[in-house]
């Protein structure tokens, strides 16, 4: 699994490495979302006025 570019889940399942840390529980036990760098994006609402 690891040698083929995969990720071994805690439950033994193997998923593609690109599915790690994608905010989706691809393993079924959420182990693919553990120990990920969390990036928080904050968006502000801007009001645009035209006259």
C-alpha cells in the first residue's frame, strides 16, 4: 500500500495518498484526516455599490 503511493488506514484499508487530508473520511475510521495541517480560510462579505 505505502510503496504504491497509497496510505494505510488504521483499520487496514488502503486508499490513494491524494485522498489524505481532503476533509472527507475516505478510510471509514477518519484516520486519513488525522495529523493533517489545518488550513482555515476566512471569507468576508464585501458589499459593492454602484451609483
